[in-house]
C-alpha cells in the first residue's frame, strides 16, 4: 500500500458510514486529487488526497466537487 501524499498517516482504504466517522480520521475530508478545488463551504483543514479513498466514500461528496466530507 502506498501513501498518495506526503502525509505520514497510513491510508485506511475503507468506506466510512458517514462524514462524522470519516472526519474523525481525516479532519479536512478526502480529495480525489491535489488539483481539486472546493466549490462549497470554506474549510479550515486541508483535505487528505487519495483517489482510492475518495472513490470508496464518493457518496459523502454532496456538492460533487471532488472532496468528500469537507
């Protein structure tokens, strides 16, 4: 398993039940790429970048901007 960012946290490639559960591990949510721009609310934590993790939690991206649970 490779970490897709410079972040030292291990990626837990799993589907989270809801944003509350995901945000306990990834406070800024999960983005599908580094170039993804937030089009919704202003966020205070930078999202963790992982295409695999994003795809497993895509259902939590309500505004369809490429960041789940921002």
